C-alpha cells in the first residue's frame, strides 16, 4: 500500500493545503546505479538525470496550466504520467472544478539528486530522484477572485519521484511521487 501522499497529491498540494512539508538532499539509501548496455535507454546517469528533470519540469508546467483553469481538460497531463496514475491525477484536478478554485503562479523544484537508474525488465528503465518541490509562488484563488491559499501551508516539499520509460515511449513519464518520510531536506 502506498503512503497517503500520492502522485496526484502534487497536483492537489496547493489545494489540499487546503497543506503540505518543506534544500540539501538526503544521502541516498543506496548509491545511484545504472547498468549501461548496448540497449540502455541512457548512456550515463547524467543523461538520465537530465531527462528526469526535463520530464518533471514539463509535468509541473502542464499541472499548473490545468489548475490555473479550474482543473479543465485534465487529460492534458496524460503524456507526462504513467497510464496507471491517470485516473487518480484526473480525479485530483476534478477537485479544482468541484470547488471552483484555480491557481496563479508557477511550481518549481530544486535540490535534485539522482537516487537510482535501473533497467526494470529489459525494455523498461526507471529513474528515481529526490527533489524539493517549491509551491511558494502558487496561490489558490476562488471563483470570486479571493486568495484562499491557507496561511499555514508549507511551501517547500521534500519528495521522492520515480519516472519510467520503455524503448517505445517518447520520454520519461512520472510513475510515483511521494513525500520524503525522513529528515526534511528542503528546509
């Protein structure tokens, strides 16, 4: 069973702060690994890290766009997330629509550290990261235009992210996003 902070929670974090926790990254539990081969998706850990950062930046950008429009057209996030997460993430965007809330501002991240790169089944590659998600500039706005961002919201969140791709996929897709349960490395 997954922890209560699920991948969709990243999309909900500004509303569900209608709350959150928040950078020097922790030491990885296991050293970054990769097993380059002639069929490896990435030639190096640096290449995998760059691809994961790009994928997360694109995911956050699209998520911000959807929440800024009251959660409209949640399927726009589909190219950035693994198929198994789509319904959960769509449901999180639906809460914006139901509550008639939107966001203003841009989610960012920093203090990125590669946790691991691995081939998880021949054709599939997984990339895991530690990141600090920063939602400090994101405001939650009611339909009437009032700023309803909770004053007690924590603006920097320590997360572990997992991305996956297979040889036929076009880039990495977010597969998992969980709050870091250890010491808060986002400070």
